[in-house]
């Protein structure tokens, strides 16, 4: 099998524009940023949550709490996959009766988000939970839908969407790799 790059590529400029747009959507949907907490799903969801918090701060002039929500032990594929190292969950403050925005880089089957909803029950009871993703690639296996989306891209189920952030990768980019048979 060889990998052939798809025609879709985003650079740092496209990502920054999508983050700014998503931040505005989040602020508008919640009539501001009061009682708002962003919880990123490791690894790149945490980085995206931090970028969204920075963008919201530039819009609203206030700090938004950012944390990370490890979903490892709530995944439904633990029996099939090698054991994953358990990550950490850090919650900036009590999420009870707050608006929690779960943040991830790519939404595909919906299974990671289902696991995050289960994990969220362990740390509190938000008033409302929303979902923000940089890329929604379609092909859900569960009835999960994002509230705030940077870009919707329909790609075949066997394609790979690669999100890169400069904080841990060499540069910001989103690419799609198609597998040829």
C-alpha cells in the first residue's frame, strides 16, 4: 500500500483563521465567555483548546479556564488495542453548572467523544456540554455532532487526517493521506 497525499492541505494561516472563527462561534453561542471551561482531549485537542482560549481572551478580554480530559480508560477499544498509557486529567475549576466545551482536533467515528462524555461524568455535572473540533471528517459510527467546526471535509473512511501543531510538531498543518489498494 502506498500513501498518496490528497488535494486538501491547510497551513498555519488556515488553522489560525479557523481557530479565530471557532472562538467567535463559541462566544456568540454562549452569549459571552462567563461560566465557560474548555477541556481538550489529549494530545492535539489540548493544544487546540489553549489556542481557542487565547482567541476568546482577545475577543472578550477575560481568561477562560482550560484543562485536559484523559479518556483512555473510557475507550471502548481497550480490549482490541495495546494498552495505552493513562494520561492526566486537569480541570481548572469545578465544572458543576458551567458550560464545558470539549475540544478535539478531528471528529471521525464519534467514539472518542463518547468516551469523553463518560470521563466527564467522573469530574462533575456541567450545565451544558458542547463540542468543538478543528476538522469534522464525517463517517460517524455514533450519533455525535460538533457544535463548533473549523472545517468539514468528507474523506473516505480509510483516509488519514493528520493535524500538526507547531507546539509539538514542526509546523501547523492539516493534510489528508489516502490509502491506495
